[in-house]
C-alpha cells in the first residue's frame, strides 16, 4: 500500500518507494505527518480513457484489488453505470434476481433500517416538501416549506434527542412555518407532535 502525507505547508516530492513526502520550506527535511493510505503512483494526474481529460487522481475511483486507479474518471464511470443499468437485458436480470431472493433482500433491508432508523424520517420529510404527488405535499411543500437537511443531520438529531428511547419518534419543526433546517428540528413523540398541529 502506498501513502501520501498531508501537510498544511511545504512542497511534495516522490521518494524511492513512490510515496509522496512533504518538505519543510525552512529546513528542507521530510516532515513527520499523518499518513493516509491512498494509491498515487508516479504522477499526480491521469488521463481519463473516456472523456480524454487530464484530471487529478482524486477524480478517479481506486481499484483496491489491483492497487491501481480505474481507467476512467468518477463522472464517466457513473454515466456508464447508469447507461448499463437501463439496458433491457440488465433490467430483466435484476427483476429475476429480486424475485428469486425476495426473502433475503427483505431481511437485509430490515436489518439496514434497524441500523439506520432515522433514514425513514429523512425520506418522508423530504418527500413531503419536494414531491407534489405526495399525500401531505399541500401542507408542506405547497406552503413553501423547504427541505434543507442531510442524512447526517437526521442522524445527529436522532442521537442528540435520544429518539431511540421514544415509543414512536417523530420529526418536529419547532417553528411550524419554518423550513426543515437543523436548528428548527427535533425528535419528539408522535402523539405530542400531532397535538401541536391544533395548538
């Protein structure tokens, strides 16, 4: 495994082991810094085989099995995956796999939701604000309420408010006319949240 050093100041050079090493501008000696595993190779840039652009190596995915970078950049790789996923024969294989392994997939999905219980609240709150076909859209997105939170924000709120101790946790906006932002949200009991609508 190759390493590179993260430095706040100073330059970089590649040593005999093809590892990126930092130099202190004043002493010109290698600095002792935190080492992060990452494949760099001999050069800092690579040409994408699809878009033919000369890009930094952080724009490429890492193939850990071969200990090298992918042949195309992240953007081209994602585009190819989308095109490949939408092929009719691929869709048939996916549908067949889901039918044959329905019980296993259901169990894996249940286990994942148990490990990440805040995801359900995140998705429901997001749909209420951005999907006009959703049942309660007229009370949220239809009134101009914006959704400006991430999954990490919901995880933080879940642990901060100890929602795992509640019987039926529900995401609540402190200001009922405010947006879904971190400072305006909290987890409370479903019954209390329902009563607040009629206050």
